[in-house]
């Protein structure tokens, strides 16, 4: 049986519903400026916690962005994913009817699914019992609704999968969508992720001792933890030949990816496993370390994660480290959407020629070793050809995606 012909796959549409901007232009402008979208939490009562900040999308109005979904019938995470996907389609310039008539679907990542809905239902159960649960909320609860909302909003009849591998989930989704398009199993795919800020996630990271009291400071000598965030990130993937035929703007070509799971510890990342994942991604993408111009780090701002990530990068790159920065310094940790936003940041870096910054960085931790360029403060103009996007999750779920400028 002959091997299938592999198609080249490109990203032609970007959709961001984020704490620093809605739409890819506002998102990219905020990244370049180092704008921080973190403030007092409003979506839940944070007064019992020492840390009371979150990165929320305060100006998100789903009715203004969505064409078909009734916002009252869907949870916030699903609405964030659907809105980001609608924006990605509009950004791509593709005919929405072509998508709905073709072999098109969506793969969305998440950490907590509709945890805000679960929180509301939990309160009703405690105070009123099972008979007191609001049926409307029960219907919103399944995590599969996140990708289902994307397909329902855009009229897609292909795959609608939600991947729950937490903070690396969007990179999983991007890799999976890439495989489907390059193998000819789909012609168009939307990939990304969504999560909403909620008390449960906030309390969980506080209990782990991983919460920053004020601002996240990835790679800083005085970093203390994360700030929880929310948002929806979506990227439209299509075959290169089709994109060229319709004269589409091409943000990036997906060169390859790799995923592994070491399961060595529930919450502590493993440097060797991450390094192995990076090496595999390079092999699959057909690149070598010297070709990587920028790394969009997982960069949570916890002491352990940042040190482990840099140590893993050194195992692959040696003393020649490419610039490595963390957009979580601006967005907070958007959980299942995190590496989706990272992929969007990589695409805009390739398109516009700049390195996204690490905001809030005062003093790079000397314990990280020499030669660590975290692009402090604001974006920096640079010629970028090939970029590496990191996504790591609890349990050792690691995914690396490699994107390149289309040549």
C-alpha cells in the first residue's frame, strides 16, 4: 500500500479573545508594548485569598462576536472558543460557506472545561440538593461543548474534539489538526483552546503554593508563581496549495511537533523529558537547534518550572540559547488556551518581525545561568524565520510545536 502524500500545512487565520485584547491586531499590539492584562478578580469573590488578582477578559461580549450561538445556552469557555474561532475565520478571509460545506472541524484544548459552570452547580447541589440543579447549567457542563460550540457557530460537520491535557492542550490540538490536514483527513481545521477564570482553579493553585500575590514574573530572580487567566485562542489551518490558490495571507507554516508524557511527578516538570520532546520536535520538523530564532516559553513564573524549562533548553541548545520569553507575564496563565496564545504570538512574531517580551522582568535570575535573553519589558524588532512553542502540563504532558515563515 503506497504511503499517503503529505500536504504542507499553513496557518492563515488567527483569533484571540484575551485579557490584553480581542482580535489578533489588538493582541499583537499589546504583546509588542508589553501590556499587562492583570487586575483585581471580578468573576468570583477572591477576598478569602492573599492573592486576589486574575487576568480576565473584562470586555468580552459574546453576542457582539457570534453569529449563530445563543450565549444563554453555552458556558463561558465554550463561548470564548467559539468567538476566537469566528475571529480566526474572519481574519483568514476565507468564505465561511466553504468551511461549512467542506471537510472542516475543530480541536480545542482545555484544563478545567466549564469549571465556572461546575462551580455554580456545586453551589446549587450543596444548598438545594440534586433537584435544585438548574437544567440549563447541566446542559452546559460537558467539556466536549467547547469544541461543539465552535462547530455549531461555524456550521462545521467534521471532528469536534476537546482535548483535556491541561496547560499543553492547545499545542496537542494544533499538532492533531496539523496531522489531519497534512494527511488529507480534513481540508480545514480550527485548533486552539479555551478556559475561564474561576474560584476552583484559583484555589487549587493557591493550595499548591504556586500563586503570585501581585504579578507573575517569569524568569525573574524574585518570581513567586502564577496568576490565573482566561481566554480563547484559535488558529485556522489549511493546505498550502489551497491558501496560495485563494491568495491568502500566510502567517506561518506548521513544520512539525512532538509530544511525550513522562508521568514522573504530578506537578514537577522533568528537564530530560522536556529536552527529549524538543529534540523529537526538531527531528519531525526537519530543523536543527541553530535554526531556531525564538522560543515562546511555557514560562509560568514559578521557581521550579522556569528553572527546569531553561535547563531543558540548555540540554538541546548548549551555550547558544535563542531568545526565550513568556507571554504569561502579560496574559496570566490561561490554562488550556496558553499554548494556543503562544502559537498566535509565534505567528505574529513571524509576520511582523519582532520578539514578544517578558513583562514584569526586573532582574533575570542568575541561577538560570549565562546567556538567557528573556526579552524584558517590551517587544524587540528581529528577523524571525523559525520559532518553537512550548506547552507543558501536570503529569509530564509535554508538547512542542515548530512554526516557520513560509518560503
